């Protein structure tokens, strides 16, 4: 019985480490992003603040320098916003978010 409790609490302790990114972001990250489709979305919705080249626009946030973050982490910022960054979960479909991330990673970041 004591052993069962130990196993159960060990399982509980490991759960949060799996959940650093949202389930929605993890689902979107499994979609195949189309960088070509993402470009016009990025240019109209993101480039004002982040620059057409991703290296900073009206806000000095260099997305290309932030590509060491996982797709899931990047998607979570796009879904939920962060500070002055607006949330896009109501404005972009899952596929559109995957396309925008592909544009930033592949076209702008060369990855
Ligand atoms: C109104 C200006 C604005 C717009 C529009 C905007 N962002 Fe941002 N974005 C920011 C700011 C400011 C931050 C930094 C947030 C912080 O760290 O406080 C940020 C952070 C980010 C980050 C995280 C970078 C890091 O520091 O890890 C990503 C990724 C990102 N934006 C992508 C996008 C994408 C993709 C779009 C378009 C769908 C977009 N942003 C539109 C202002 C904006």
C-alpha cells in the first residue's frame, strides 16, 4: 500500500514538467506549416511590430534571435500574447498559426 502511494505521488510530481506548453500549442506544432502561406499573414499582422525581416520593427523584439525556443513555446506566445504582444487565438486558425511560424522559422530564420 505504501508503495502504491509512492508511485502515485511520483507520477503527480512528473506531470507539470510535461505541461510547460499548452495542449493547443502542442497540437498546432504537429501541423505542417506552409511558409509561403504564412508570409502575407505575417506581413499584415506581425511585421509592424517585429519588422518584415523579423529583426524588429516598432518594437525591438528580434524574432530571429528567439528561434532557439521550441515551436510550442512560440505558438503559445502567438495564442495568448505576452506583455504588449496581442493574443491571436481568435484571429488566426490553427493552420494559419502554423503557417506564420513556418514563415518566421524557415523564410526569416533560414532554419
Ligand atoms: C503590437 C505589437 C506586436 C504585434 C502586432 C505582434 N507582436 Fe509579437 N511581440 C511583441 C512584443 C512587445 C513582444 C515581447 C513580449 C514580452 O516579452 O514582453 C513580442 C513577442 C513575440 C514572440 C516571443 C519572442 C520572445 O521574446 O521569446 C513571438 C514568437 C512573437 N512575438 C511573434 C509574433 C507574431 C507571429 C505576430 C503576428 C501574428 C506578432 N508577434 C505580432 C509585439 C507584437
